[in-house]
């Protein structure tokens, strides 16, 4: 069974409450019915109560529909959001309008207030919309102090990674992370891999160079990143800098990086910037027919997931399942 299908089953053993704010998207509504029928999660759907008549499921007791205009706690949510944003110049009137009209913000605030475990959005919103709501409402965890967008990738019939399973990061948030941020992204991604896949993470920081085969400022930065990552988490298997073949292919690793315990065995791939990360996940998804779940937002105080606007129904189901099993 695939890792992602196993995660769906794990989620169903302890269904958690997940917010789906995009009730106006037909893909969300189709995914919702499957999630309810398989008891992958309990769902809070943001929208009008009349939506219930359109949901065809045998498990309607796990569906809660919340209309921000009628919800009994909306006024309290508005005040709390205002307190979060007033130092940025937001007025109470603007907070009221945002909470009632921007359902991703409303959903994120439900998660902040522990009315739900996590949220999944982005089917018809940009990554910027989803990430902005998450950062403003959920905040960055102070331990690592960076947020990023990671993907759980599963490549069919692959001999690499963990039977084809990988974490790719950062593919959605930081255009040009500095050395400290990139080190933190590596550590967070390793923890995510361990949570989702249940195996030992082996983190490779990727480059155009393998262990000094080339020189330049970008190579120097990657070496600095690795040193910082090992300071943060000395117990993790972290290494680099690696070209992709050195990171994945044992035969190549034995030639280019014979002393490395990560080379040729990597299952967590950290890209130097958002350009390379985003391009790589989409290439892998489309050319290798890989399943790509995410961007999973890591480094925040609560679990949440973005979606590509090009997502399909299965992508939404997978994102809900993954969000539900995250710690």
C-alpha cells in the first residue's frame, strides 16, 4: 500500500476536525463527501447552512457548517483578529470585514481558537492568500522561527527515497531563504518526514556541487546552512552539498561522496530557493506521475495545508488526511 493511502487509514483511526473554507469550489464539495464517508476527518465547512442539502454522505454527523455571519462566536473572533493586527494599522471595522468576508482567515481563526485541529485551503485561492492567513492567525513557532511549504511526494515504482516517498522543501513560501532559515527548513522537514512516513529522515541539502566539486558563493552558503542545521539538530542525519544524483543514487554517491551516510539514501530534499523547489516538485509530479501533497505549511503553531489551484479531488483528500495526522 502506498504511504499516502496508509496516511488516509491512519487519519480514519482518530478523525480530527479540519476546516474547509472553500465551499464554493466543486472539488472541495466532492472531496468532502469522500472524507465523510471514509471517516478520514470531521469537517467544518464554511458557508451557509443550505449547503447541507447538497452533500451526499452517509456520515453527516461529522459535518458542521458555520456561517461567519451567523456564528455565535464571530464577534469574539473579530476582536481577537483585531488584537492580532491592530499594530499593523488594522481598524476594528477592517477586522470585522476581513473575518466575515475572507473565509480562509475565518477558518484559520477557528484553528487558532482550537475549534478545529487544522485547515486546508487554496483550491481557488493563491498560495499567498493561504500563507498570509496562516501566518497572521497561527503565527510561527518560536523554536525554529521559520515557516515553509513542504510537499510529501510519492513517486510510483521508485527505488529512491523511502520506497518512493520524499519530503521536498521549500516549495511554497520563502523565495530566497537565508542560511539560518534554510537550516531550520531542513530540520522541520525531517520532523515532518518522520511524522508522516514513520522512518528515519536523511536530509540532503541540494546544490549544483557535490562535496566541493564546484566553488562559489552559493556553495559556500550551502556549507554554512549544513553547519547551522547540525547545530540545531545534531541527532539528525544531515549532509550536503549534493547534486541530485549524489543525493539519490547509491552508485553515484559511492563515487562522488563515499564518506557520506546520507548520499545515495536521501529522503528529505532541501532546495536552495523557492525557484528550484517549486520547479522540482512540479516536474516530479508531472513527468514521474508522482503524488504531491501540499504545500504543507511547516513551522507554524498549528497544522495547515495549502493547495495548488490546479489540484484535483484526490489532492484535497490527501491534504486533509495529512493535516489530520500531523503533530
